[in-house]
């Protein structure tokens, strides 16, 4: 059993079919089937249950798959660490970001490219919980997320707290108004960033908790995962929204009125996060360090 066989086996497990795995591995089906047969013979166990063309892991297969992923991750990390020794920065840096935190990226990316022209970027957008899973799956190396989030598997660098503001349409006749109370907000049709998953806490729950602290029940008419869509709906006069203030830096303010919250302070915590047990590439480490540069701390 060698690393290549483990890679073949893990790919078959993930694809659930020899044909699909062979396509993903850019190899013919017969030699891949032969490698699986040799591995099962060496271990003396069946790794898959066959259901026509579909393959399901046996109990032994699950054990080997979990161990295989650990080994393959370690091999990849070791390769990265060794090849980076004594070299300049190069390669691809994969970063995930929630849309409401994207304002932290452009200026840093510009300066990073000026300093390290041999590094390219892969950017992925998603909510905090999805990005956390992308990190666990090694699809990305860093993520910029909004808390709350289960941080047990992650290291992090905290970013400045971000105050929520209310955003309404200019057509609502609030041109002379600079602040709004929670009572007033409770009377408006509200559109909020969507709920977190079952048993999870997100920005939606954070906002509702502040209304509850004021013994108020907001009139939520829409929840949406996309801040840009929310702001388009606000501009059209469908309703008002509450968003972290930095979110608005990435969107044109025409047709929108931003109001401070008069009688409460809703704050969002955000952070750059990465897996605790993963070797970080040099370019990932340098990118994290850019958040520690005083001139770039605020978006």
C-alpha cells in the first residue's frame, strides 16, 4: 500500500463509482479497478459494497478513508513546506470570504500582488458555516468570516468589530434623519441576512436577539443570503434592512439612506480563520500578516 493507492481509493470513495473516479484521475477504468482489487487483497477486507456500478464504503472502508485523508493531507502539507524552503513566494492562495466581509480583500490583494507577483488568487464566496467546511475539506486555506462560529478546529486573527446600521430607501422621506430607534425599526418591513443552520447562531439570530432585549417583535418579511440582493430590494422600497456598516463599502449608496441605531449597538465580530492542524503556506502566512499592518486594519 502506497500513497498513490490511497489517493486512488479516496477518489473512488468520494465519487462512488469507478467510472467517475477514473475520469477525475485521468486514467483508464481497468487499471483503477485493478489497483482497488490489489489494495483489498493486501488488506484482506472488502472496502466497498457493490450495488451495480455504485460503490458504498464498508465499515473497514470508512476507517481506511478517514485515515487516508489524514495521510494525504499530511503528505500535501509536507510537500508544500519542503518546496517552499528557500524559495520566493509563488503558487495559488485560496481564500474564502463572506460577502459582507469582502471589503477587506481588494486593497490587500492589490498590495500583495505588487509585492509577490508570482502568487495568484482563487476566491470563493459563501456564508461562514460553508466556508468553515471548505477549510476542513482543504478547498481553501484561509477564510474571512462573521462570528458566531464554532472555532474549536480553527486558529484566527480578529478583525475590528463592525457596528450594524439600518438601510432604507431614499424614497421613504427620511433625508433629514440620521438615526432610527428599535421601536421605529420594529414597525418597518424588515429584510435580514438569512438564518443560520439548525443549532447554529448567525447574524439573523444576533439581530433578533437585540429586538427581544427591547421586548419587540420585528416584522421580518424576507430573509436572504446575499447582501447585494437585500440592498437592491431596499432601493426598490420593498423594505428596510440591518447590515454591518463595512458591507456598504462594496456597494453604491445611490438611492439608499444609512441610519445609525439610536438606542442599541449591534456589533458583528469578524476574523480571518484557518485550520489549526494544517501547515500554512508562506503566502497564506504573509496574507494574514497584512491584516496586522496598522495602515490596513480598517476596511
